[in-house]
């Protein structure tokens, strides 16, 4: 689930009644099918092991909450006839949450086992259209805390957002299925849903699970140290996903250092995945969260990707190791940022990462500002020119503060925004003035490479004092080059402005 800010998950909890409803429930016995949400909550409030009857269907009209650490909510046996917790049209939140947001005591060491969470999408289409655009508390399940376990759970038919959102330390998700969450992009705008949304994973283990026909991203991991994601099967055969798996970010400069993503199998029917495996977040960049970047993607290897429009794409990371993956047979035209371009393995902004060879130099760039014509697309870039992630480059919405400098990658030149006068000057390594942008003297504000392609110097009152008049080249970037020239390149690698030539 791609978002436009780095804000934390906010959950509005609807806790069940403090006494049983229509049925007197013995919490020491399996809760019979047909029991109300209030009955289940009555038992959850006491903690311990809460068992639901195999084959039972429970209509959930208020959000269930795991209250006590150590709680187990599970089916009666370990069979396939699992009990189903089914959302009703009266449910305006998640089916179940175990959340420590807002300063409440963390829920730790709990477990969900042999259960089905059903968002009941076919019977909540009206709610999907009317409520999904504004209610962030939808989706099926939200889990946070430490050392919790999800085992042999199914999460399906979420009306939007995600089949399951998680954040925590030392958790495990195994043997579970995330399927048919959200509506296809051909059916509804922004009513799609992830299969599993991992906001942060520190020391977690996600393995031997299945993700199928989810309509946003099947499995998305936004950061965390020492997370292992392995031996999962991800497929879209009948509905469209924007990606099968994304190793990216949900906050400023997310880090996957020490995390491993290996031996996952990703499969797409023609036109049913824009990306098979997307490493980085450049395709989801937006001007309101400009510093969303993946500083380190961890180690990604041994993954098999087949049949997506673009099987493996790297765009928007600073470091990591992506090697020995097996993309093959890309197919289709329904890509994420543009149509008609299909590729096996692409790379653009990959910083200092170690990546396998045989990649194609293709960039992907989009913005959340959906004006007409759309300011997004993809294309080939010139490998002989400075990349947008060159140390001497500023990309969309990055800026030089007063007194700050942008150094060329070879350390021989610097572009400096003077703190006293607001002058914008190029010096060589010896401090000799090389170029003066002739910016009128002012109280400095910032020198910013805007997302629209224009490089602008603003004073402290946010009045423009200088610009390169290059707006319209959305996604363009400015480079302090090692030869002393300052150049603005568009995403195709065409020079649109130069301090030497003023083009």
C-alpha cells in the first residue's frame, strides 16, 4: 500500500461490550459459530486461549481487539475447516487489531492460528466506493508488538487498504494466505488493496506463505533490520497488481540493512503485474513526501520472477545487494508508469548497491499529482551521463540550505549557497570562484531542485530570486559535475540547462 506521507498507522478501536450479548459464552470452550463480535471480545478481554468453532462463521460488526499479551485466537483444530470472521456492512474499521499505537501497552507474544478473516468485499461494494476514500481504518487486520505469530491464517476480500498490516519485532508469519484483497484497477480507482503490508520488520520472519490476486501490491515491506522473507509464492493470474513484491519504504530513508529476501517465487499472467519484484520507490515518489528513499535494500537473491510486464526493477535505493535472481519471460503492456514497455531487468537509481549485470537502463517516475497530461512515464537513460543518484546531484524537492554546498562526485568543485548574501557560486577545491549565478542579494531561504524540473532560489520570504526556467521537465535533476559545469538533465538524459552554455 503506497502512501503519500510517512505518518504512522492510526487506528480507531471499537472495543466490544464488557458483558456477553445474546449468547452466554463459556470462554473455556470453543465459541460456537454465529456468536456475536461482543461475545468473542468478552473472551479476548480475559486473555489466554480463545478458540473458535471449526467451520463457524462469525459476523463482525465492531472491531475486535487483542487486549492482553500472550493471547491466542485460533480455530478448534489444525484442519482446513477454519472458522471465518466475516465483516458486515456495519463494520467501519478493521476486523481485528492488536495495536500499541497511541501509548497503550504493547501487545506481545500473541498468536493467530487457523483462522479466516473475510472482508466480505462482494457485499460491501457500496461501502468500498463511499468509505474507502476517507476512512483509513478499513482493511482486515492490523498487528503490532513483539514476538507474535500468524500461522495458517487466511486474509481475503478486504474492501481496500490491506488484507493485513503489520509492524513489529521478532514476529513470524508462516503458512498463511493473502488473497483477493481489493478491487482490480480496471474496476475501481484507489479501491485496491495489498495482500500483506509490512510497515516495519525488525528480526521478523515471513515464509512459506501464499499471496494471490491482490490488487495493489501482494507483499510490500517498508523497512526493518534483520528481517527474512523467504520461500513465499506470489501470483496474479486473474487480477492486476502494481507489483508482486516491493522492497521499499514507508518513511524517510527506510533501511533494510541485514534483511534478506530470498527464494520467493513470483508469477504473473500477461498484464497482471506491472512489476514482479520492485526494489526501491521511485515509481511511487510524490512531491509531498520527497525524502522517501530506501537507503539500503538489504540482500535480495534467489528469487524467481516470471511473466510480469517488468519482472525485476531497481529504482530508488542507496545501497544493498541484488544478485542471482531469475527473471524470465516478461509479458504485457499494462505497466505502472507507462504502457507499452516490457522488460526483464531494469535499473536506474541504485546508488552504491551491488547489482547483477544484464540490466536495461530504464527509469520509472510518477507523481501523485494526477494532472492532465500526467506527469509520469518511463524511458531509457544514457549510462554515460551522471545518474540522478550521483553524489553531486539534486533530484526532485532536494535542496541546498543557506551555507550548504553540493560537491561534485570527484570532490573538485562545489556549488555553494552563501549564508550571508544568498549568492549561488561554484568554487573549485582551492576556493577559487569558477562561476557566479548572479543571484540578487537576499536573506537566504533555499536553493531547490523542484519536482517540476525548475531549479529555483527562494529568499526567506519564499520569493523566487533566481530560476533556470526549466519547469515542465518533470523529474529532471541538477548535477554539480566533476568538470565544473552545473547541468540540469531531464529523465531521458538530455541537458536542459548548463552554467557553461545557459541552454
